[in-house]
């Protein structure tokens, strides 16, 4: 456990190597759905799998946290661990946290990987988000649904989840993308109803060194079954320039 009192963070660390990866989960869940990706990356690198304040086994803060609050809490934990120039890998709301982290410390992370970034502007609202989440549940394997739902209900628990939703919806990730001065790849599962291809393309084009990729046969929690493909994207610096396509597909996990 690390971080300031009141915003404690649990960190599950494994592996060794020249690179350090930090995995930042989404709203309501925990580090558990990142375990396949963590194990894959840990073959050649150090991996810190984060549990945000109020999520998983981490204590609930006394006050509701904003997305920047979560970002500061993760930086505090990484500072305590002595993590040097970590590659930030965010999923869902974790993408918003990762972008805030890079905006706070422009050169502290060498690159950024955004998996399924949420808060698509035309659908910013609780009921539309709930509808998309329900649609995604029908497209995910039962194993990941069991992990996610048990995290929501028994570990994060509904009161903290519903306190966090307004913070997520009020944070507009696109406002921070232009300030991300490191390579960033924006990734979605091809079947993801929460994250349209146009949204990932727009975010990739906002970042000066942005690119996008899609994982075939996957939905929102793409890194659970396709850990090897997602790990390949994490390891490869994002491409950038005028050749960034808006809707390219790749099962191999290579950035495009």
C-alpha cells in the first residue's frame, strides 16, 4: 500500500526488466482484470498493477475524488515505490487518469497506452453509459463478467461507484490530449459498444504523437483474453505523423 493518508493505493508488483509498466484500471473494478496483461508484460519488465482509492481492497477515502485526485494518488504511490519513467497503461476511466498524470508531469512517462477510453462526448450521461455497459456485458466472456460484476458489487460497492460516476463524466479526456507530448496509442476492441472507432481516432489525432489500433474479436475488456496482442502494443512506441488511419484493424497488436 502506498500514497497519502486518505488516498491510499494498493500496488501489485511483479517482474523485472529495463521497462516499468503501470496498469490503471477503470471505474468500479480492480487490478484483477489486468492480471493476464500484467503476467505477459512481466516476462520482460517490471509491472505495477494499481488498485485505486476506494476500489478493490483499497480503503474508501473520506471524500469523493476527482479524476485529477486519482492521478495525484497514483503519482504519490509511484514516487514512494521509486518507479522511474513508467509507461502508463490506462483502461476505461483509467485512460482519463493516465492523461491527467501526463499533464501533471509532462516528461515523467516515456509513452502512454489508452485502452478503451471512455466518456465519448455524444453519450456523456449516466443512462446512456449504463446502456452501453449493459451491451458490452453481453459481448464479454462470462469469466470477465464475473470478475467485473463482483468487483462492482462486493469490492468497490455501489455507494462509492455512484459517487465516482459524476467525476468520471465531468472529466473530458480530449481536453488534455493535445498536451500529451509523448507517444500515445489509443486502442479499442472492434466490438466495443462503449468506445466507437471514431472516438479513438479523434483522440489519437488530438495527440501530437498519437496513433490508434483495434483488436479483432474483442469488446471493452480487450486485455483479458488478448493479453499478448495488447502487450505488443504496450511494448512498441506509438507511431505518429500524417499517416494515422481512423479505422484500422490489427489482430497482431502492432501499432498502426
